[in-house]
């Protein structure tokens, strides 16, 4: 299933993470397993789309593993403030743990890229009001 593979470097283009390449490789395995389990060979003829779907799935899973993706900062002159953002990928709007793809910008992009419509219901309720 699927001849397209992604690397840690491919994922880092989308998301800044403190995970090591070895840790990102494990996330990529999860991404590939998700892709192969749900989309299988449906998109075998479209390698660019396979690549983007796999890469965005991996970036989504990074948000579940790497809390450093939540640290945001703002610098004005010599002053700098850092704060931890709300982890919408791990905790959904109702406060419960979620693995719904609609909970991260990368998951939402994967949903929008998926011409089969399968990913929209993965791990949660259908995507309503999707925005990137």
C-alpha cells in the first residue's frame, strides 16, 4: 500500500518541534499506519496527494506528542513574553481527550485534502465550520 514515504525533514517543514528525528520517525509510522488503514490504495495514482496527506497526518500527531509546539512567544523591543497555548489537539472543546483530526490545523488540512471523505470522521464527529 502506498509507495510514498515522508521523512522527519518533510514534517519539520510544516511544524516546529523539539522531537528528535528518531521520535519523528515513530510519529511517521503512526501517520503511515493511519493512512494505510483508512485510505489504503484509494489514492495510489496520486503520489503528490499521498505525500501531503501523510505529512499533514504526521504533523497532527506531533501536536499530541510534543508540548513544545504549544509554547508561543511575542517580542516587542527588548521585552519578550512566552506562554503556553491551549492544546486543542489533545483536549477538545468539551475538555475531554481527543484524537480528532479536526482539532489541529494539520489534521483539518488532511481532512480537506482527502477526496474520499474518510478522514472527516476519524476520531471524532464530522467537521463543521472547518477553517485553516
